[in-house]
C-alpha cells in the first residue's frame, strides 16, 4: 500500500491546524486506525502527542491540562472500545465542569450500519455527559463544528465541560473547499464576561454588610477571582472555606481562612456566600439541618452553581470577579456589621488545630503491625516539597488524610464524582504543564492500581512527576465499614504488592520504604530523579476521618452520619 498523503485542506489537516491556532501544545491519545489521519497531521504541525496506555487516562490528562492551563484540554481516542474506555474520564470532566475536547473517528460512511469494525453510535453514549456531541460527516462542516464544540467546552454562553466530536475516516481524508476556511473559525475567542445587574449588587452589599457572621465558600467557578476575593474577605472580615475545587485560591496565611473549623462554622454563619460552587453532598446540600437559619448569597456565572438545592436571598448570575469588584465599589467606605471577634476566634482555633494536627502527624505512632501511620508519610512529604508544589491527591481512605495533611497552592483530586484513579494521569499532565514546579501525586494503593500502567507513559515522555503510593494493602474505608456495619470483612483486602519493583521494571527510579526514618532521604533522592515512585508501606489500622464519618455506608438523607442524624431531626421537628 502506498504512503498516504494529505493536502493542507484535508479535514485531518484542518483539524490539526485549528488546534494549533487555538494554542494546543499537547494532545493526550491512544492510537487507532479510525483516528490515524488526524494523528499524523497533529504530528506534522508540531503538536506533541502524549500517547498513553488507556483511553480513560488520556481524558484524565486532558482534564488536568485544562485545569492548570486555564484553557481546554484535548484527548483523542479511537472508535468503539476506545470511546467506551474514555467514558469514565468524560463523566468526571462533566461532573467537575472542566473543558475537555474529546476527538474520535468512525468507519467510512459506506461501511456504516453494516457491521464494520468498531462501528458504534458514540454520540448516543456520551450525549448525557457532554455539553455537545456530534458526528461530523460533511467536510464542509468540520471547521465550524470544531469552533462550536470548543466554545461549548469553555462555557461560552453556558456551563463549561467536556465536548465530543467524531469524524468518519473518509471525512478525515476528504478535502474542505478553501472558500470555507474562514479565519473567524480558527481565531481564539475571548471568554464572554457577563456584568452584574446594578440593582442586584446594591442588594448584595446590603445583605453582606448587614451580616454579623458571614461565611464565604468557593468552588471552581471562583478560580479567576482570587485577587478580588482576597480584598472582599479582608474588607468584611468574613470567614472563608475553600473546597477541593478551589484549594489554594486564597493563601493559608490569610486571616479569613478557617478550614480546620469547617465542621462548626457551617452552623454558626448567618450568611453563606457561595462563589462558583454547587451546594452538593460535600456541603450537605445547603440543608437548614446543617446551616441553620443562615441566608444565602449566591454568585456564579452558570446556573448550575447558583440555584441548586438552596435559593439565595440575592443571586448574581454573572462573572464572579466582576461581581466581587462591583460589590467592593458599591460598598465604598461603609463599615460592615461583622462580628470581628467571631472571625478572630475561628481563626485562632483554626491555627491551633492546624498546628496540633501537624504535631500529631509527625508523632503518629505505628500500628500493631509495626507499619507507619499514613500521617508520618504526609509529614515527611510536607517537610520536603516546595510550598508552590502542585499536589495531586488520590484515593478513598488516603485522600481523607492527604487533603488536610498536605497544604497546597495548586491542588487536584478526584472531585465530587469520587473518581479515584486520577492520580498518576493527573500528575503526568501536571508535570508536563508545569515543568518548573514540583508535582507530587499522593495516592493510595487501591486508587493507584486503576492507572498503574501509566508509569510507563511517565517514563516514555519523561514527565517529571513524583508518585508516592501509600501502600496499606486494602480498600481501607470499606474494611472499616464492613467491620462496623456488617460484622465481616470480605473482598476488600489487597496485597502489599511491590509497586516499586513494578516501576523499576519500566525504568523509573523507585524505592520501597518501610521505616519512617528513611523517608527524608528517599524523598530527596526521588525528587532528584524524577519521574520517580516511592512505595511506602503504611498500616491499614489507621482510620481516616471519612471512614469515621459513615461515608462508606451511604446514609439515606445526607452523605455522612452526623449530618444524616441532623437532617432526620430537622425533618421530624
């Protein structure tokens, strides 16, 4: 068969040109015949292909790329099982509201519906978990469909999130008439910014400046508004909680940060200001059973973050940064009614608890099995990595320790879908996106197993990531739940597998660490030889806060036992 060549106006070439002009540097992908024309054109225009070992990981990597770059990530997967493998990654981006463009292919049109290899109607599978899903059969529509899909992904006029396009192979080879290659479709687009309504701003100021105990909670939608948010917090002396979506947005040393008091401050506030954050299970659905009589002020640029579960006394459907700036300008020199002693006391208790936690981490005793407590590992990491390190926390039980034990200015985790297994793929993409920062993946052994083969991808692409596996040989949250709820442990034990040996077989620097005294030197060596993996044996006897909360047994009304009890009491009063 002769070497295939494509003109600069073939659909495949135009797809590659479009991505190049939109600033795409990397496409995360796994090869296949149904996408090979596009694949080769990406290489031709200089877009780096990060080829992976599983399509799910490709989408995870594109997800992390989008979060860290502020743009959109691109994943490309082949037809049939390539798409079905990718669906967990697409679902995670959907729940997290992260802009990811997923590209795929289908059989040539003459073979559709005849039993061709990997012939599936992919769009029917992914439509419910994407913002846009389309099969593009006509080459004349390729460019405008790409433009539309990326605009949808970025949330231009709606909620951001993943989008999906596939192209029959013959369409990829076909020519696009030059007259249709309009520059307006290639050119990057500015994000539309919706200004707040002045009357609503006046109401928001009145509500916020009259509050005695204001609490601000942020989510992903607030990530571009850090500077204005910091000013607002200082201006009104509000208490502040981040979430996994916004960790690092406000520095830990800001006097409003009260993360260690999360359990009590939710019930003390008289006004809760949500900025780009849903009131989902992580925030007790905003229920009065937890938040008491608090009023709500809700600020977001998409409807899904402004009226889920609880309506606000004031709702600002607009750009959050513009809203915060307008609130500050409208308030002028007006003095807020905030009880500053309340905020100060919360902050003092937060600092005391945080320091106490760190000391407990450093001194955490081993289990009866002689293995170290997970907090000893986290304390060692905390002392060794730079303050600006990118932290990727992954796991069920271990995530519960890591999210409070590892401060971070940039933080990624499985998100509200609970999509464990993202650790290594997220870490690879993060280290490629931020090569000048230290990227550390702190993961449990169970979650590591989902995408363990991606250590091969890390080595092949020389992604400078440090992967730290807390190896406790179990699905620990479920073990605790089975013991306490069912009286029997079954199907939740793993082996203390040799993950260091596995990594070494792929050519990655790796060490197994059993003694906490050996951690500092092992971490230093690993940081100097990235990509690297540390396989750290920790005791399965350590019980995390999530395990204690009842999260694993899935209560009827709320996600954790204490909130569920409060909800039952409130509903039956």
